[in-house]
C-alpha cells in the first residue's frame, strides 16, 4: 500500500491553469492565470513547490505573485490518496476563526482543485476553482456539471482515513444521485451529508465539478463538506471531510465510482 508521501508525488510536474473566484451560483467573478511546479529535489524526501500567478493568459512578464516552498514532510491536516487526489483543511473549527478547506482531484494530465472559505462567524463566503492541465498536454476540460448530468446509479470504492489512523479503510459502495429543484439528493451505502437538519449550500461548477457545504459551520455541531468531479462522463470522484460535534476533524473519504 502506498504511503502518503508516495501519493503526494502523484502531483509532480508543471501545471498551467486558472484561479477563478466564484459567486454563490458558481459563476466566475474574477480570474487569474497560473503556473504551478512541483519538482523532486536531490534528497529523496524533498519537493520544491512554486506557484506563479499572472494577469494574462500567456503567463509572461512579471507574475502578480510568486510563492516558493520546500516540502520535506506532510502535516496531519492534509490527506493524499493514490493518483495524488487529496483534501486538506483545519483540524479544529474554532470560534472567531475563518474556516477553510481544499479539495484536489488528479486524473492523468488534469487537476481539478477547489478552495472553500467561510467567514469568522462560520458563514459560507466563497469558492476558488482551480483548473489545471499538465504543461505540454492537450487534456480537455469537462463540461459544466448540472443536476441531470450527475443523476443515476453509481458503484465503486470508498477509502476512508481517520484522524486516529492514517491507513485507509476500504469498502465497496453504491449510491444513487437524483435531483429535485436543483437540489442534490444522494442515497445509498455512503452518504456525503449525514446531517439533514442543516441548511446546505450547493454549487454546480465548470469542468464537471460540484460542491456541498453547510451554510454555516460550527464547533458545536457535527458536519461534513464535500466536493465532486465528473472526470469522465461515467466516472465520478467524491471527497468528503467530516467533523464531530466539537468541531474536531474526524475523517476524509475518497469515493471513486462508475455509473451502473
């Protein structure tokens, strides 16, 4: 079974993309262009990270920002799965502190990433959608996701890593996705949202993505957040990050399923 570090290395390479700030309906408010590089260092456990953001699509001239880091280990707040898919976020929801999480899907020469932001009082603020392709590839972006596109019966595998145990617990799963009044309804062996009493915010996005979160997250109520990516017409990946009633991070689940 591959280690977290080995899974992380699935993201090595140079990736060109866009950072798009989305409004509540998933429409793009603003966009910057990016070039992200993850390069293996001379040491076995060393990866050089560089993210440059540009105002123009050609990505030339001086970047708007240039961030560089060196990774030698991975913190507990991030969980990687085989292929490089990952999710990360706060280990504890705290009062008066903004809440954030990131979901990153990797499939071949494409990456689909999403950053979720909440205000200090826990209210949902906005999403940042990051669509990337490996430099030199011609990998195509997926069509905008709709409720109807995702509807159907799905079957696959769920891998769960908990806060107490880093090795994934794997199980077969099946679920059915339906839609009513543009609401996402998931039923089956694995549920993305286990707290039906909460008001949820659902966003359909470009490149085959969706996002589901409580409108307010709190350190006094259990909740889960979810992002999904239809990386092919009959293949969906789901990432679910769960928190308990004290606001502590419980687990991260990755589901890979195909339409039955």
